[in-house]
């Protein structure tokens, strides 16, 4: 699947201008919508975490045209997330909050095509992170 790089770049440029807004909303929404995730961050400095998440989103968007750089960075990020206690089932929760908060920040600039571009982009990001994660088969495939 080819991502809509231009739309991702132009919409994220607007999010970057609203970093404070994004950060204020992201974890509040995540923990309200998915309380199951909150305990993973018990020992985290949330101000630092907000900055790290935003920096990694900047890196992702800056690397959309350099897929080898992006794939390597995301696989490494996915590997580290196993140690944070993150499970594959948590990825759609974070994705849904991410898109919700982008919509809040972008207001009328959150058009159906921008939304579609981000649904596809998050799907790829999550899949590449999971490729780097090496979960045991029984976690990835509970029926087996
Ligand atoms: C697009 C997907 C995601 C991105 C870009 C992302 C980004 C980051 C970054 C940059 C860090 C800082 C540490 C590091 O670089 O290793 C981090 C830590 C963390 N992330 Fe994520 N993450 C994503 C998905 C998730 C998901 C699905 C969860 C599940 C709840 C999650 C939970 C955590 C936790 C618990 C930490 C550790 C916080 C700490 O160090 O105290 N992340 N994430």
C-alpha cells in the first residue's frame, strides 16, 4: 500500500503548530477511553513521555520518504515496547486515540481524506512496530 505522503505531511505540519494542544489531549483521552492502558504508565514521567511521543511522530512523518530509515526506527521502537508491557491488542487503542486527538486539533482541516491517510499510516506504523516486537506465538495467535 502506498501512503498519501503529501497529505500526511501537510496535515502533520498543522499538528506541529499545535503541539501543546495535542499533548494536553492525548494521554487524557487515552486513559479515559482505555483505562486498561493506564497502569503501563504508572512509573512514567508523563511530561517527558508526551515530548518523546511527539518527537517520534515528527520522526515518522519526516521519514515517510525514507522507508528504510523509517522501518528500522519503528522496528526498534516495537522491540522496546515489549519491555514496557505493551501487547498487540493495545495498538488499535492508541491508534484510535491518536486519530481522535488529531481530529480535535485539526478541526475543519480533519477531512475524510486526511482521516483515511492517517488510518492507513497508523496501520503501517503499528504493523512495522509489531514486526520488530517478536511476541511469542501464543500472544499473537491466542487460538493456536
Ligand atoms: C504509533 C505508535 C507508538 C509510538 C510512535 C510510540 C512512541 C513511544 C516513544 C517514543 C516512547 C519512549 C521510549 C522509547 O523510545 O522506547 C514510548 C514509550 C512507551 N510507550 Fe509508546 N508508542 C506507540 C505505541 C504505544 C502503544 C500501543 C502503547 C500501549 C499502551 C505504548 C505504551 C508505551 C509505554 C508504556 C512506554 C514507556 C513509558 C516509560 O518509559 O515510562 N506505546 N512510546
